[in-house]
C-alpha cells in the first residue's frame, strides 16, 4: 500500500493553500514544534510518501518526507524529550524511549524516514543497495503519483479492513467490493477539484456488478441530496464506467464550492447568527 502527497505541487493552487491554512496557527502543539526545532510542516515539507506491506494486523510501515530540515536542531529537541539514539550503518536513528519500537532518521539533508525500527533500518540499508519496486507497482506509481494526493493498494482493499463481527448482516453492497483485487485513486487541485479512482476485480462480471452497485449508490445519493445544491453538483459530476475487469470512477467540483462543503460548522454558525438578528 502506497500513498503520497505532492505538497509543493498542491501549494501552487488556491485550494491547496486553503487546505494547508487549515493547520491552525494557534495550534499549541504546532507552535511548540516550530519553536523547539524551527521546523514548520506547512512550510518545510515538499513531498510525503507513506508505505505499508498491507498485511492485516501488521504494525510495520514507513513514512518518507522530502523537505527542509535542520537535523541537528530537531535531534537536539528530541533528545531533550528523552528519545533514545541508535547508530546504524552510519545513520543516527531517534527512537521512542519506552519500547523503542518506532523511530526516525535523516537519510540525507532533505529526506527523513519514520516508522517502525525495522522499516527505518530497511530504508537506511537501501541507501547503499537500492532495490527496485516490482514492475507492475512501478507502473501504478508512475500513473498516479503526478496527482496532488494519491494512493494505491496492490492487495485486496477488503483485506485491509477489520474482520467483520460474527453474525453481522450480509450486505450485498459491501459484498460487491469483496472481489476487488487492487485499487488506486487520487485528487488533483485546481479551478476544478478532480477526483479519480479505479478498482480491478477478479472477473469482468464482478467488475460490472461493482459498477452497477456504485451507480445505484449514486442514484440513492441524488435522492438524499435534497436542497443541498453543493452536494447535488458533486453527485451529478460522478461518472462510473466498467471496462473488462476494471471499474473507473471520477468526479469534479469547482474549488470554491468544495471549499464551502468543508466548512459546514462555519455556515451553520453564520446561519444561527442571522436568525438571531432577525
């Protein structure tokens, strides 16, 4: 399972800047981080990549970040918080002090890795002996990583979800997704915020069934949208197509409309104030 965010790319759009600004300036923990280390994620991170082996119940995973880091200052601040250090293959790993199961390391002046210790050490090892991704995975990464935010899974998405409780009701809509073998999706910011995704099923027949279920859900959503024009606009933009054993879905919404949809509490508050004035 891989997911990424092209922060620099997103910053070049109005909507991307809006999302970054939602990391509130008055957040106490954020301000403490900036004060102690000089590192501000909103300003200094250029790209993020998250990876997991996709094994259910696994606690392994790796986060890689490209950006501007003052490694010495960050390490000094971490030491004051009691982290444990380990020197491994020429790289210092900062490890959480209690169980020493997770840590982070600066792979170079612009790259930091964080995750469970085995995954961090694996990233350090690959500095010396690079390992290529499987060809099929590399194709998917190249296909989707040009978006502002993206994700792919080469294992069945259903295997990533918690096991259903015994006696749970048989849901045909959920069952339609059980035949998905791999999936990918992402979002591109701009004047239009464009969402796209695809799911690869085990057979063409199951892909058609999944597409039909998705269309049914869209029709139900249209009936539920009621008087919400923003929701109605988004639902109307959704397109679902099945070709062979692959189902593709896309949707788009003007960035100002999508921004409004992310501010329900603000709109509700303004509505209450207006009603009070009347």
